[in-house]
C-alpha cells in the first residue's frame, strides 16, 4: 500500500530567488494531489540582508504572508500555514522572537543548517572544500544541537545534510547522528527526511554513488535513539510538491524510523 503524503511543511516560493511559483500555485497542486496540509517555509530574510541572493528581503515578508493567506482563501479545504526555514545566529535571537514569530506572526520556524560556524568562520554546508574533515562534522552537530536548544524551531530540516560534505559513514558520523537525534528527541522536534535530496543528483563516494542526503544509516541511528521523522518534499517548484516522497517513505521503512504523517505541529503528537 502506498503511504499517504497528506502534509508538506517545507514549501518555498519564488521569493527565495531559486524557486518558482507562488503560494496559490502550490496550494492548487496540493489540492490536486489530495493533500490536507500545506506549510510554507521559505528561506528567512536576514536582519542585515546577509545571504540575500538565496532568500527574500525583509520588506518582502508582508507580501509573502499575504500570498499564503490568499492561498488559504482560494483553497479553503487545505490547512495552510506560513512558516520560515531559518539559519540560527545567537545575535539575531530577538529577531526570531520579536519580529518573525512576533510582529510578523509567522506560524512556525524550521531550522535548516545551510551553513554553520567553524572557529568563527561561517562554512557553507554545500561546499566540498573541506570535505571529509571530522572537525566539520562536529562543528555542524554542535551548531544544530545548540540551535535546537533555543526552543525556537519546530522541525529540523535535512539533519543528515552533512552527507554532502562527508563521504563515508564511520564512527564520527555515527556519534553525531546519535547526538543530533537525542537532542531532537529532547527538544520534541521531529527530524525531516528531505525528499529534495532524493531529487538532486547523487554524489560519488569511495563507497559508490548515493544521494548526498537523506543518508540511510543516519535514520537507523535516529530510530535507535527514539527520534521521530517527518517527510517533506522541500519543494522549490509546484510540480515537485510530491516528488520522491515515495522513496522517502521507503527509506523510512528500511531504516525503522517512525514517521509522523500527518504531523500536527501544535499537538506534538509524536511524544
Ligand atoms: Zn532553497
Ligand atoms: Zn528548504
């Protein structure tokens, strides 16, 4: 039997400059796919316009919220939420609380570690410049764990994205997988099996070709640690709304991780 993909909490819009379509386009697609819940989580604007080439500007937030609200009016059978996918910087803490979920009334924040600090320098998760350096693995894990501990985030996007810059599953990957899964469990935050990783070109490693992420052994460790998962398509185009989610469900079954579908962000029904 096919698993029902009824909710996606990770949907982008054209505002991030590397996606197409606006909220109503995704809502139409969700309705056609028989989905019940659509959560938008476009890349957060930054208070200092940092990384603005891959995200909306702060003054586009109102337009983003209006587009999501319009999608809700056009497709009233869908439960629609307006969130943001965020990097976390401690110096911006008040920006998340006072501005994003405060004044702008954004419904939820996802943590997406597209970069992380290493000895004071911000390193892109999607750079292979220092690939296979275990210090990067531990810096990534520290960043994710510290960010989750703030309590700001309701989901952890692609926790195994380190598979992009680390090729071989070894003792170090096993340690950080367990640490991240335990931190997520302690924070009551589900881990995302990210189907976008399955739609991207695979990476070549000494052990053969594999998706950069999701990385199956991560999910075996996470299952052992008692973490739970949610499957999202991380869609950047309306036609990709359900792309590769069947593969993501298969990966979940194979690794033994429990998938919460549909996830109710407020009920915390995975506890
Ligand atoms: Zn993106
Ligand atoms: Zn995303």
